[in-house]
C-alpha cells in the first residue's frame, strides 16, 4: 500500500517450493524469500500499513497433482530478513482459501474458504523470553534462541537454531530449574515439540554437542548451530486443528505438563488442554473450558498456569493437579479467580515469571501472593489492579538477587532465578517492571513499592505534541522499513527530524527514573541480576542499555554490603555521580574510607572520586538520587572517633573525605601512583592545601637530589618499596593538571621557597621573561622583606603586615593597615612582638586615618594612647567636644589667653549645631552672659536662660531679651496648635465618611475590600519611614476640594527648636531630596480617592501625635510666661495645646477603628498585616501641663454618632 515494494510469486527450476520476490516500482529486484516445505503460492496480500505480507499457500501430497492442505502464512521483515511468524492450515476439503486485510486496521486479517468458513484474525506482537533472559524468535519452522546475557546478537543472528517439522505457532520456556532450559513449541500441524539445552543457558554448547554426535551424520537439513527438536504427536490436538480449532497460546504448568489454549467459533469460547510431555503419558489429556477468548497465558511457577481473558481481563487458573495423571478430571470448567487476590494455597512461594499478563509474587505484609502484570491493547500497564502507566508499548520483569548487588557473569545471572538449594531461603529476589511508553521513554517501577504505596504519582500519560497525529511509531513501521502519515510517505530521516524538534527531549537525561530511547524501541529482555535492559529497535538491531533505575539500587546495595570495588566499578561505568558513594549513608564513608581504598585498590579510581567530590548531598531532599535513599535506606552505623583530630567538625564534606582518604592511603603504604592520589587529596576539596602538597613534592625533590649526588639507583625506602616510582616532575605535572599553572605558582610562592616556585613555573611553561626577573628580585631582598612582598602579592595582608614589622619597615606596615583597615591587627602584632616604638608609630598613623575619616574623637583617643596630648587636643577641637578639649587644655597648662581663644572657637562652632552647649561654654569659660542667654533662648531652654541671667545679676535681660522671645514663641505655638486641631477634626470626618461607604459597599457586595482602602497597591506602601510618606503627601495633587488639607503644612512641633533633636514636619514640606526616578513609583502617598486612602489616612492620623520634646518646651514656656506676669497668655497657650492634643486623641480612636476593621478583612483574605503597624511618637508619658493654668470646661449637650 505505501508503494515501495511489489510482491510477486516466482518458481525456480529444480526447487520444490515457490519463492516470493520483491521489486521496486522502477523494476529493480529488492529481496526475496523461499516458502518452507513443498508449498506453492495461491495468493498474496499486503496489510494496510505495509507491515505484514499475507501469503496463501498450498501443500502437495506425495503425488504432486493432489493438494493435501492449504495454509495462510503471515510474513514480516526486520533487519533485512523475512520471518514467517504464523501459519494457519486448512484441510483440502475446505477448498480454495482467500484472505483480505482490513483497510483501516493493519492487524486485522479475514480468511475465506470455498466451504463457507469466514475467520477474522487479530494479530498482536508478543515476546517470548525465559526467566533468565533467553529470547526465542519464530521464523517458520525455526526457533532462534539467544541468551541475552551471553550473546546479545540481533536476529536473524542467534546462539542456536531449533529446527522443527512444521512452522511454529507459539513457544514457551519452562520455569528455570537451575540445570537446563526447555522450550515447548506448538506447530501449525497441531503437533507439540520440545527442545532442551544441555546446561543452563548454554545453547551454543548444545548445538556443538549435536554437531559432534552420530545423529548429525544423518541430519538432512544442515546449518551451523542447529538443534533438532523433538516432536510429540498428540492425536487429539492434531484432530482438533483439522476440525477448525485455532492454536493460540502455550504455557508450562509444571516440568511434566504444558497448557495449550485452543479457540473455537470466532473466539467466543476457548479450551485449555493440559498435555503431558513425558514419553510414557501421551494421550492422557485434561481439558478445561473457558467461556471467553484468552488474550494471554503464562506460567505461575510451581504447578500452575494462568490464562487472562482478552476482553474482560478475568483470570483462569489450571494446576498440575488437574492433569489426569495426577487424579484430575478429563473435562471440567477452568477455575476463575479474582484479579490481584490469592489464587489459593498452590501459589505460596511461586517464582516470578515474565510474560504479557505474567504472574508476579511480591512480598506483602504477611505472605507472598500472586499478582498479575498485564498490558492491554490500549497500552495500560497494571500490577494487579494498580495502574502503573498508560500508553505502554512493551514491558519486562527484572529480578535482582536477595542482596540487591549486580551480577557480572551468565552463571550468576542464571543463579538468581534458580530455586533455593536449602529449605531455609536466605532472601527473596527484588522485582521490578521495566516498560517503554509511546513517548519513547524507558521507566522502571519497583513492584514492592507499588503494591505497598499504590501508583503514587507513577502514572505517565502521553502528552499531545505537534506530531501526535502520526500515532504509534511501531504500528506504522512497514515491511519496507518506512512509515507513512495519511497518504504521505516519510522516510526515517524526516521522521527523526520531527522527533528531534521536541523541546523536552534532553530534560529526561537529568531524571534518574526515566531514560529516553529511540522511537519505536521495544523491550526484549532484562537479564536477571544485571543492570542491563535489551531493546530492539524498529530496524531489528539490538541495544543494551543500563537504566539509572537499575544501576542506582545495585550501587546502593553494593555499598550496603561493603562491596566497594563493585559499587565504584558500576558507578563509573554507568556514569553515576560518584558523590553517591560518599553521600549514601553519610557519614559512614569516613569510617569506611580505609576499607574503600583497600577494596578498590586503584589509585586512578581514588583520584577520580576525589576530583568529582561536591558538597551537595545527592541523596538529600531535592537531590538527584533522593528517591534511592527512600527505597533502599542505608544501614545506620555508629561513627567512631578515629581521625577526629584530622577531620574537624567545621570542615565541609569534601574536606572531611579528602582527609579520610589521605589517611587511608598512608595506611595502605603503597607507592607509585598512590603518591599522586595523596597529592589529589590535598588539591581537592573546598579548602585545598596546596602548600602541604608542594611540601610533599619538595621532599621527593630532595630525595632525588640526594640520590643523584650519591650516584646511585636506589629508590625511596623511607616510604616503603615502590613498584613504579613517581618523581617530583611527575608529581608537579599532576598538581598542575588539577589546579592550573597560575594557582600552583602562587601556592609555591606562598611556601616562601623560591626554588620550588621556579620549578613550578618551569613545568607550567610560564614565560621566563616574567617569572625569572620576579624571582631574582625577590631573591635579592632581605628575608622578612621578601616574605612580606610575597604575602602582599598573594593578598595575605595580615601576614605581610607582620613580616614588615619584623623587617622594621613600619611605614609599609602602616600603609597596608590603612589601605585594608587592619590597624587593630597591626597594633596587636606590634604588641605581641614587643615592638613599642613601632606600636607608637602605628597609633599615630591610625589617628591620622581616623581624622581623615572625620572620626575626630577616635583619633583623639588614639593620640592619647600614643602619648600625643597636644594632638589629641586638636582632634577634640575639630570634633567640637568642648568638655574634653577644655580638660586637655588645662592639663597642658595652657595660658589664660590661649584658653579663652579655644573657648571662643568652640562657642562659635557650637552655636549653629548645639546652641545649648554653646550657651554653657559662653557662661562657664567666656563669662559672656549676653551670649549665653541668647544661646539658651535659641535652644528653647527657658529655665536655663533665666537662671543664667540672675546668676550674674543681669535681671535686665529678662525684659530686654527673654520676654520678647517668649512672647514670639507663644504666639507661634498658638497658631500651630489651632491648625493641628482643625486638621484632626477634618481627618476624623473624612475617616468616618470612608468607613461608612466601605461598610455600605461590603453589605451590598458591590466591590472587593481591596478597592476600598484595605490592601495597599503593589509598591504603594512598604512600611517606610515618615519622610518618604511626607514627600508623597506633599507632592500629591488634591483630587477633591474637601481634601486640600492633605497638602497643608502642619505639625505639633516647635518651629524654631535649636536643640540637637531633629524637628518633626509631619504633614508639611521638607527640604527637597534627591529625586529617584526608580524609587518614586514605590513611594507611598496620601491621595484622595486612591484604593488605599482609608488605610493611608488612618496611618497618617496616628503619625500626627505630638512630640515629647515639643510639649516639654511648651511646659517651660508656660512657666516663664507666668513669671513674667502674662498668666492670661499662658492660660490661653495651655488651653489651645490641650485642645489640639485632645483632638488628636479623638482622631486616633477613629483611625484605630478603621485600621482594626481593615486588618480583620486582610486577615480573612490571608494578606500580610505589616502595612497596618503604626509608629509611636512616644509622647504619652510627658508631663507638661500646669494645674494652676487649667481652664474650666463648659458642659455641652451633644449627640454622639457612632462611626
């Protein structure tokens, strides 16, 4: 149908049977095959997908003119070879036979006979594999046998060819007994045939022994590696085939009986015959009736076979006790069992058998029960009734030994499936299911884990992709090795280009649970105990892969068993992260390091492990092998105290491993390349100790020079005899390979051994014009100077400072300390080395650095420590620290005129920054009362101003200076408090209105709370300080006429406070800050109509609390006004201030009410509450009112409106 090939029938002179010859459309011949036996072609027909070729043949009797039988044969092609996969025979009385393939489904074939028989055949691919991984391939009357562990060769190559008398319909391997393998085959004639190996899976030896036997001399059909099968003629079976029964399946019941499934009446009913295969029991048949078609049949180990209904998935069991020879009935109904339940006591301890719908016995809580592994036509793979995956194309069971370690020989692989030799079984094998999906990915599922925990995120669905309409790759493979999509034909190149464009194809490499495989690959076999899975590609070739899901458990079990060499070899070969060896059961590896080194016994392997070390735990949560530790938990061991001195608790994992392995190598006491492994342990890790490694190289160099001087050929005997000596040059090259030339050269300089540095530079092939002058310049220096220069070059500044101090170069030491801010270290080193003069010089340099950094007080202390009192006085004068400056001036016995000059200078400097201190300097040291009073007034220290005036009998200043200033301050305070009261009342009214509208909207469900002021916009409010808030408030335009107060200048502060405390300008403008375009969007703002207006306004109201310093100033001012005789003004100021504070307290209650409601809504929505935390002004505990000035409040009748 795809038009690539034309099939024709041909006859060659001298041959008894016909041939089928293929031609291309251009007439070129493209292959052929000969029909087996004395057969002639009656008709040819291609399947709709060009995958199968149906051939109708006629078999002649001894008389060539008489047709004895007709048959329908199904041929397929793979790997440039044509295979006869199935044959159905019809008697001569049926007349002419014709076939017709379904036009849509390539696996459906209809057969017609002249006598009126109409049959519909559904074709499905099945894989015949033994317990130990031997595969059987049907090719007409030849059964190709290939043990995949011994000789994994693709068909038509094989280890041995079993020859039978007629084409094979089905074949089955007997349960492995540990001695030989046996295969039972159903022939198209209705005969039953057997073939057996001479020893285990050694089919090559079986063929060789037959070739050497006497029977081979009379063998008519001779080819290499052939084994004749033994045909058992079962008359009833042959008669049933002639009567129209179709042979479907075969499975072993026990060592002496096989079960054969025959179908009748278009698969509406089926019979299972128990046929003895002993030579003395021919004809003693037992029949079991099955009321539906059988889709698969498999062996259940010891004395039972299971048949799975094709459509209903019902399970029917036949046992060895059903055989007539064992007392069973001749005809009875088959026993039906419920899937995934115990099939009765016969199944206790059954072996696991692989087949489509095979039986799996998994270790449950109390006993072992049989569980079916089934794969239906839709690709659903199940273990019992647990769906493992969908869109599965093939699967196989994998068995590992009881200890979980991987096997490396064919005999060991066969021993995994052999029955226990003792009554007490030491352990049960671990079972896994390997399967391939239509997404072309290979998965491995742990049977015990699946049964214990269910599917648990194990179901893999097919993801629709852009080429999903192409369908299943395998089903569209044709006999001409191509594929089609609708009416278009695609060759392999185009199809693989489409698959290569998948974006997530490379992501599966990082997942240890799955592996990407070639499109159309199918699982052939899993060798028991090994880590390999054999896949067959669409072209017919085989590939053996080792999925991480099989490799990792084998590595873990080998580590758990202490087989470190096997674990390392497997991990290194299969590209497993070598950190698994260290991380599995960490910190067990620290104690097992010596055993690991001794077992691996390879310096190269140790070096590879050290170079791969990483601090990330690959078995921890989030690691690439996280699941491994859960399925195969490591053994818990108690760590010993050995080597605790070397392995510090503060070291990283890699450093601890390096120390442990280095200690193990030294205990190993081996030479040669082990020296390189020891050097690697120094170079690896997070904190490589290259200096120690180079010192080790220097020892080797000294020994070589000593031997060269003595003119002898003796090797190093100090560290034991060596098979392969490693000289210093080889060791240096190894270190250079690990860390590179510049790094190792710097480390060599760090040892202060210039000859070693020269040797490293020479082997690193550095430019002599660069390192030779540098080394010569260093060689010409003094010892401590040279060490200081090297330390400085390597950025070991602390060491360089110490060496400069030892060299007496305090100037350079000070410069380094200044540049790197290491004066504390330099001073400590000078004190430790008892260098008093150097310490004094460093203190002075430290003082200079502090003075440049504007830290004058610290600089003064440093100069005092150095004994420079006059310098300390200058520093205090620069810092305007008037108390310390005047103290040192007196201590230095400065003359009165100089003392006055110093005080004058300090007073002038303090007037603008700290007027209170300036007033005290003027009063105490300058005796200038007028200046002192002016400064006290500037600082709003009214009590200090009056006290200073009267102390020097200057009462006139009360009227001339203090009284006018007090009157002006009182008037300004009164205006400010009135503005604040009005603003508080306006804010309260706005808050009540916002709260009312929010409640109405919430009750009507008209809006979300976040649009009504509850949740801040992204970036609108981040809990910043009040300054950013004020800037946003001052810059925001008013969106409503009644909200113009948002931008008015307000504040409960002193407008002319001269103290060192910063003035508060809440609600008013401040000096312009540097605009920040990026941060302007994130600045919070108080804007009318904004989504967060209610929240922002409430927070703003709370921030308007009066400051404690302001109220203290008002209290002193009130006292002064009464003293000056202005009691009325004082009473007015206190009343206005009280009203402003009371108005704020009332607004605070309303603001807190809004915030509480908004916080409740935010909490219900799961929002953060950080934006609702107000700042406290800290003025609640200030006592500022005077009792004598309290006014009598009038009682006003008012109506309270709850808001």
